[in-house]
């Protein structure tokens, strides 16, 4: 029962914040509040491993894979955005959600700094360690990647034109699987955090140079 809550709660926070209240700031408060509070609270109770094991090789792996994600995201959208995105519709949606105006720089910094740290700490740190106690590694990675992808689907769905909004979640799932294997291989979430941050930088470059 606990695992079901841990799997679904992040998606529920996105659903409430974006689709019920249409408010990015509220979404961030609910979503990141959950991602931070649960691992820290459970770490006290269960001694859950959050994966902060630093090494030069972990950083190098993160930079290498992250640059691949950056090129794939920004390069791909630079050439193909006219097929994927209705820019006028997307800007209206972002304005409706509150992702606009003078506060947008702060929101971007949250997505570039806080987002990769908390998402990786939750999925590849806390949940990965928790599931590894009862499941095989490949099952753990598939479970965490699927539910990590689930809430991205909720935010991506209204942003892209059909059927590209469905297709767009596949790279998210693939990234989750890769970061899960990197975490298992290195015994740390550091490489995944660095890689994730560079991937998010690609997304923000799409917003800054193409969308807005």
C-alpha cells in the first residue's frame, strides 16, 4: 500500500496543480514538497539510502550522458518543433499556468537546479533503494521509470500536438531507465542528477530560444 502511494502521489500533485488549479507555483510547492519530505522523513525511520556518493567518474558519466540528452532535446526540437508544437497555443497555455512574466526566471532556475536533484533523490535514490529490497534490479528500474514518466505525461499531454504528445513521453521513459541503470552501476545518484540537469537545460533552451 505504501509503495502505491509513493508511486502515484507525485502524479497526483501534478494533476491537482496543473489540471485542477492551472498554477505552476502551486504545482511546484505540492510536487517538490512531496519529493523532498518523503525521502527525508523515511530516511529517519528506515535509514533509506538517498545515493549521494561523489566521485569524479560519476560527474564525468553525468556530463557525458547529459550532453547527449541536451543535443537530442534542443537539437531535435530546433529542427522539428514546427511539427510538434503549436507555439501560439503553447504560449497561451504557459501563460494560463503562470509560467510567464517577471517570475519566469525563478521558475526556470527551479527546474534547472531543484528539479533534477529532488526527482533523482526520490526515484533513483529513495524509491530505487526501497524497491531493491523486494524486486530484481530490472524490475525496480522499470517500476521507477514508469511512474516517473506518468506525471510527465500529465504535463506533456496538453503541450504538444497529437500524436506527438504521446510519442514525447517515450524519451522520458528511456531517460528514466538509463538513469536507473547508471544509479545501480555507480551506486550513486550523482551521475543521474548531473545528466538530468543537462537534459533539463535542453528543455529550458527550447523554451527560451524557440517557444517564448
